[in-house]
C-alpha cells in the first residue's frame, strides 16, 4: 500500500474476484493515486478469457459513489430514518463492545446474533477473526441457509460433494442440460463455452419456467411450474429403468439404493409428471430419449430449482440422472453443481476457536427470531457481508424486528444498504481491492490471492482487523494469534502447502485433482464407502415426507400466481443494487395481464398474506402463464413502496437443508389507478 501512495503514476495491478459467482475471475486493476479507475479481466484464470461481467466493471462507482460508507456513525434519529452522526473508530468499537457485554450480562451470550452471508466469498472476509470473536463470546450461531442449503444436502448425500465437470469441459459434451440456471445473468463465461459446444454439434436442453436467452437457443426447452422439477426428473428416471436404458452394471458397481429409487420413481409416468409440472408429456419423453441416447452428457444444476418445498428432492433426482444413465467416466460427462467441495483449508486454524454448542438460528427465520423469540431475545444483531432486510424471506417481519427499540444493531458494510438505515452503529468495510483476500471458484477450479491494490476509501477497515479489535476489547484475544489478512491467509493455506508455492510462482493454484478432473476417472464420490447413495438414509429421514416425495403446488384461489425472483445481470444477490435508481417492473404474461386489465407500464399491486409490493407492469411472453417475476436483489429504491419480492416470500423451509422457499410465493396482482 505504501508503494501505491508514494507512486502517484498509473499502475496496473493483478487481483482476483471473490464475489459470490462460480468463476473467480482473474483481474487487472488500473489504479491512479491509490484510486481504482478501471477493472478488467485477464487470462490467468482460464475461464476469465480477458473479460469480466458488467457488474464488476462498475466497481469504481461502488468504491467511490455517493452510497459508500466512509466513517463509523451512530444513529441519532428513529430506526429506518437513516439519521446518523459521525463518530471515531474507538468510540464505535467501545460502544459495540459495551452493548455486547451488557446483552450477555442481561440475557446471556446467545442474545448476540452475528449475521453474515454472501457479500463476499473471499476466504478471509468470513469465518476467520469474526468466528473467533463470536465463538469465544458464546454468541448464537447462524445457519446460513438462504441459498444452496438444499443443493448442498443433496450433493453431499448422494456424492459426498464430488467435484463436478468444470465449465470449460462442456465443449466435449454432446448434450448439455441447463437445469434451473441462467448463465447469461450469473455465469457469463459459460455462455461462449456453450456456444462453442453447440457449434461442435452439442444439443442443448434448458429446464426453466422462463424462456431465458439460452432457452431461446436450445434444442429443447422444458418450462416446469416452479416447484415441479421433481416430477420431471422422476419421470425420466422411471423411463430409464422401465425401458432398459439404466446402466445396471455401473449402478451395481458404484451405487447403493438404486432399486429403492426405481420404486419411488415408478409412479411417475410422463402423463402424471406432465400434469404436475405443466410440461407436455411428449417433451418429457423427448428429453428422456435425448439424454439416454447421447454421450458425453452433462447436467448443469443451478440454484433456481432448489428454492421451493420440493427443492432438495428435485436436485437429488436431477443429480441421480448421470448415475442411472451411466454418463460418468468420460470428459464432458456427468454433472456440475457447486465445486466448493474441491478445496480444503485450515479454517479451524484461522478461527483459533472451536464452534460452541450455542443455539443455532436459521437465517430464513430472521424476522421471527428478531420480532418474536424471547428464549433469550436477540439483544445485539451484528450484520456483516449481508443486507438481510433485502435478502431474507418474510421481509415485513424482518423490518418489524429491526424496528425493535430494545435491539442494538451493528451494520458493518461497504455501502449504505437498506439494512444500515436501521442500524444503531454503522462501520465502514473495505472492498476486496482494498484488503488482502483469498478467492476460490466454485465452478472454475482456481485459487488466487489478491493483495490490496487501492487505498481504503475514507476510514474503511477490513473484516479481520475489526473483529480482531473487538476480540481485544472484550478480552477474547490471545497473544501471537493471526490477525492480519496476510497472517490469516498463511494459516488457511498452511506451511508447506503445495498451493501456496503454486500461488507464489504462478499467481494461481488448482486442486490436487487438477484444473479439469473427469468424474469417475480422476475424482470419485467422497462418501465413506466411495459409492453413490441414491436414497441416502439421512436425507430420507430429513425430508418431511421422505426423499423424492412430491408436495403439490401451494397456490390458492386467492393467490393463484407463482412469483419467482431470479438473479439478474445487474446485481450479485443485492450487491451493487445501489448503482441502479430506476423502478424495476413486475413481469407478467400477456394473458394474465389481460385477464386483470393490466397494460404495459401500468401501475400494479402484488400482494399476499405476508405483504404488498407496488411497481409497474412489463408484459412478457417469455414467462409461462401463471407466473410473475420480480428479480432477486432489489433495494427499497426499486419499487414504489420500498418492499421487494422478499416481502411476499414465505419463511417456510425446503424439504432438505431448511433452505428458503422463495419460489413458493403465491400472489395476486391487480392494476392500481393513480
Ligand atoms: S462476478 Fe463473476 S463474472 Fe463478474 S468478475 Fe466476479 S467472478 Fe468474474
């Protein structure tokens, strides 16, 4: 950093993107006088190919825009009013430490709830000194379940989180199935790979209730109703077994539970699955024949189809397909879910504290926890790497909880989020370009270390620094333990770690299995017996009605429309939402709009028993009838009333992993005359 300050000329410095995205791009950052002026991609990470997404291109605006949090501040107005006065770091940290102490004296350590998720996937920004602080303090623990909990349960139960097919290997596939994933918005580097695969003759199947850009270019598009992907997968599994297309030799050698899976799939004829999912039976059969008859075939499972009451079983059934159809053992064949399981790090060493057996709070019930629980109540909520008011289900209940006068809320963030408006103390955080970071992809198998390239804006500080300072104030620090980003990175990777040597030499490291392992050649299931468990006992016990049991649609006469809230190419969850000002419309099918007298651009009200959102309508034939769409990651500024899709999302749980059921929101829509 000193070097940057002393050298005012323009520099181009390497970095790596740690945001919640599969690619972990390698970056080059143009810096002038310690300020970032441009961010672009390099070729160091093979998937980056020298370009990056539009979101991260806007990083300079994020860093230096009007919403950047520059100084610690204390609330002086009402909660939600965003009235604050600047204070020093010492005052802020003293106040936070004091309020944590008071809460512990009054209600016990569990009355402090740390809440963090997804603001950065950087390995130093979460689960290092923050965990050390909250574990040693005896705070409540957080179940981070708002995304990927059901998919993780399914992938771990069936395969022990076996490493998947890397996106670059899709060019070797002859059939690619994109299931509940929209790479045009959430994985742009996959798009040219898919195009190249198609140019080489691969067939593309897209399973998504919307006609996504790639669905328009697909050979087959299946549009199941939200929550009905499970019958689609089960009907294909049934057909594979019934038609003698299951690879029984492979199953006998490498899988358990296939007979039970066959029994559970048996009732799902194409006709019955068509009725449940809204996908024509002929299309289901076409998909089954295409999948059985084409190799290498890869299933790219995204996170879109986990967010409902059947989500865990649906993902498990989709991941069972390559096992039953015998698609492993060739490059470009198998599945890709999350590749986070490809890595191991010394997290315990970096935390320096064992996880206590304190109460576990599911973040999907944040509203209920803040507004209703008193066993003990949450006295201090410490929010970092997260904007829970805009990202958790049952938004109005979260808001009511944040409004509690006896709740002390700390928000430690990079920008003035909607949640920060309800804080008692705000603390400014550095971005990954201003601090040390370690980034690893969960699609691309790459590990990179990013050094600080810019001077921290205002008085912003890094997460490790702030949590270490709080440890000291609360008497929880121990001499000699790692505190700085650099020290923590060295512990995470461990002395003598081959990856550290690779990073020092090449700037990038790959897992032991290499950058592009082949499933059942280079990598195998990480289950105890190294086999695939198609009906794992633990998952079967966990699912309320048993694994692969289908729960019908929750629509009612009052709330007949299914609301989905998928990711867009503008934000990563809610990160970067402050960069957009304009109102975001509700997308509705022209037939549903006509039935309600709604025209293009009309003001509309969307509501159910949990809340109400007002915005304008955009008619879209890319949705199937019965479906409406309001994107994920909106801020209060993007609707007329400040509420977003999360205000209409129930805080019920998925069948596996107690995940969020965003796509189980059922709503009504009407035109509003203003
Ligand atoms: S968000 Fe994803 S695509 Fe964008 S720069 Fe980061 S890793 Fe690359």
